C-alpha cells in the first residue's frame, strides 16, 4: 500500500491515545509505574536479563520484543503497531555538491545538507522561492539558491549571523541566483510566506517548528521540516497543531524523550557511554530525592 500521510497520522493517533498514560508517566524512580502494573507487564520486564536489556536499548523495545521469550500479548501487539508506524518511506539522498560548497562546514552537517538537497526536487519543482527559516550561518540558503536556480531567502533572528552570512554570499555569489538574508524573529515578527514558497526548517527546534507549520498552513505554502529538540517550548505543555489531534497534549519533559535514540551505535557517543550517563543521572536523582 502506498504511503499516505493523512492515513499514517491517523494511525499514529489511534495507537498513541490509548497509550498516553505510558508516555506521560516517566520511569524515573525505582518503583513500578502504574501503567505497567495495570497492563500486567511488570513481572516480565523486571525479569529481563542484562543482555536482554542491552538488546532493548540497542534496538528499541518495539524491535527487541519479537525475540524476547514470554513477551505479554498486549505488549507484543503495541510493539508491532510501533514498528509499523516507524516504517517511514526512505528518501533518496546522494552527494550533490562539491567540497568547495562545504568550506567551513562540519562533516556531519555536510551530510545533512547534502541529504536534504537531494530529497527536495519534487517540492522545489513547484516553488518560486525557497525560504530558509532559522538560517544560522546561511549554508543551506546559499546552496539551495545555486543548486536549484531559485530565489532563496534566509531568515535568522541573530543580526551577527545575518551579517556574516550576507558577507559570505557577497564574496562567493556566482550566476543569476544568489541568496538574500534578513533579520527576522519568527516568534516576534511572524513569517510572511507566499503560496509559491517552499519553506525549509532544518533543525527547527520545538516552538520554531510549530510556528513554521502554522505559517505554512495559513499561507498555503509548501514545507520541508527537519525538527529537533521538541521540548524547547515556552509553555509547560505542547498542544496539537491540528483539530484531529486536539486530545493530544504532551508535557515538555515527555517531548524531551524524543531525543533518545535506540541504536547499537550512538549518535553523539557510544551506546555504552550513553547508558553510563543515564545511570549517573538516575543515581543523582535518587540521591537528591533521599536528601
């Protein structure tokens, strides 16, 4: 069955709402959480071996549950739903730019920029202008202007970054299309988008990503959003953006859990180092509560 975004979001909502008590009650003490007792999962989870726990951390419980003997039926069913929801279509991403385009850019950021550029042609085809929201140093704004031969505007609230980005563009601009930069605080000034714009949010943290989604919807523009740090909001809780998900309200502490990556090789550090850091934070929390 072809991937259809509204259907995928509806399925995600149907899976998440019955499990909201799990999402909202973090396991941050040594006691068994209420949601675990209610579902009858406590004995199974407490009896997992160290090796099985390590497998769950490396692969994610939703994946590891298929290999764990004695997994409760309700847990196995939820794990199956999570695996299905997580199976998103992969976008083709190739190396589209030269080393010269990436001068002064870290290797990790180079890969991100290259992947995003190579995934955008279907959206860029209908766009007259690319608007890079939270442009930072302006790397993506400059690359998109030249790669897609489009007008490109980088919006950034830090005046010093805008000045540096504009200076770099003046020194490197070639061809008909060059990037422009402007000081704009999306929260204070709002975002003025056109229906023919493709808005880009690369690492649009928390509230900035939500602001960008609202602006795109209000102006009938297109959007490519790579969000991160969902907990960076100005309120204790985040309300849903759509009417369909109005029942879904998440606390910022819960949103912060989305930064935890289950995989055998960590993103910023090895999984062993990551687990040691979590254990240290947990132990410190226990000590502070006891004092």
